């Protein structure tokens, strides 16, 4: 009887852990470029590993916003390559590794954002 309960307990525990991992993978957080503003809103966003950030360009006053993350010591391992977002366009990226990812717009130098992945 104890063995059966232990097996049941382990099975239920593994199902809860799996469900939590699946839930994190399906989560999407929005970062918006507001109309007429050279900024990312929110400027700093905190997510869990496996979650996705969706950048939405609502700025109809600019032809585009081009952004990328800082390269760090290995430019080839840059998390976000250069992304061009024209008005109305959307870009999504799933962050798998914990860390802090600072990104900026190449065109509008004051546009800086950060994704913190826990």
C-alpha cells in the first residue's frame, strides 16, 4: 500500500512540474513602441526562462525602429540580432537562458530596454 501511494505521489508531482514548465513556455509578454514616442514600454520587463517577449510597433510617425541586444563578450552569441520593426509589425523572441538582456534601437539612440530572465 505504501509503495502504491509513493508511486502515485511521484506521478502527481511529476505532472505538476511538467504543467508548470508548459505554462511558462506559453506565456507572452508585450513590449510596445507607442505612437510618436521613441521608447520601449515597459523599458524593463522580467520574465521566466522559456517565456516569450513580443515587441509591437504602434509608432506611425517613424519609418521603423531597428533594435538588437548588446553582444557581450561573444558577438556571435547575441540573443537578439538586428530586428527591423516597421509600423504595425510584431516580433517575438523566446528567452531560454536566465540573464539580463539589454537592447537598444540603432536609429533612435535613447531607446533602450532590458529583459530580465529568471
